[in-house]
C-alpha cells in the first residue's frame, strides 16, 4: 500500500444518511476522519430506488406487520460500494436485533478490516437473501450483529456504536496508546474482563463526601491492589459471580 492511501474504509448505507454523517463528524471519529487515517462515506439508500417515491421496502411474504427492505435495492448499493473499493475482502455488517451480540472481541476483529460496509435497515429488517447472497461470495465476510436486547427503530444508532468501538482501536487514531491498554475490556477475553474501579478527583471533600484514604496515601502498590478489589467487587455485584 502506498503511504498516501487510507488503510481503512467504512461505507454506511441508510435512509438517514445526514443523521449518520453529522453524528460521525461530531466525535472522535471525525478527527480520525480528518487526519486521513480512515475514510467514511455515508450514503443515501434511496438513491438506488427506481420509482418517483424512492421506495426501498415492500410488504412481507407470508403476511404480518411492518415492511421489509428490498434485496434488489440493497444489492445495488452494496455492489456499488465494492466497485469503488480497492479492497480484496469486504466486511459487510448488518445491524439487526437477531444478530450475535457486539463485543470488544468483535470490535478488535473488525478494526483490522480494510473495507467495512454497514447496511442500516429498519427494525423489521432486510430481505434475508441479502445476507445469504453475500455470505456465498468468496470476497465477503458477513456479520449480522446486535448491540443489545432492546428495541430501536433502525440500524443507524447501532452502526454508530459499532463504528466508535471499531475506529478507536485502529492504530494511530487515539493519541495515547496507554489509554487503550488500561481499559478493562481491551485485550482481555470477554470472560475475564473486569469492570472499571471508581475514580475520584478534586475537591477532596464534595457535599460532605470524601475520597477513599488509600488514594491519598501515595502507596502505588496498595492503590493498585485496592483498585483491583473494587473492580472485582463491582463485577460480582452487577454481573454476578466471577471466575477465580
Ligand atoms: C439492535 F442492530 C439493530 C438494528 C435495528 C434494531 C435493533 N434493535 C436492537 N438492537 O442492535 C438493532
């Protein structure tokens, strides 16, 4: 790769491209974007519609509530993204409540991707053949991913969450690499990850509440030990019994 080429490319396709674009601009991602380390495009899915009303969905076969996004439209959008890309492998992310849960491990895997395409669909989803078709293509990896078990109306907010988690792991995006290593989820298996210990700053007393003595002691060993205990305690409390 030539040094003037970006190593990471993300294309987001959505019926709300302005929402996606502005949310990305106003974040850490926007800085990485400006720096030329990554390139992000947010594209209007309706640009691939054929009719005057720019229809992208239709009623579900078999009946039922809601609409399903048409495979024809999505096929054209994804193929266009590939056409403009020089990457050998394309990682297609389909945010869906029926997908595997998004984890730090998945974010790390995707941070090594050359070209990510995110297909944001509405809640009822995209015709299942889109996932099936691209899974059968040798130059594609398809990831059907959910950010959690709750209801949101479309894949856009899920895509933003995933982009933020993925992009900050790309080398050079965060100024200080130490800040990555310290975080509980980073470089640990999900199984072993401990939650953060509580943090304090000045003033030493605020509304009658003090700061744990040990943190004012200057004993770095004891402080590390105390923080590890608080992390384990918190993990046990909010996530149930932990390994050990
Ligand atoms: C999910 F990814 C999506 C897309 C649409 C709705 C969703 N609801 C819950 N979690 O991440 C999701």
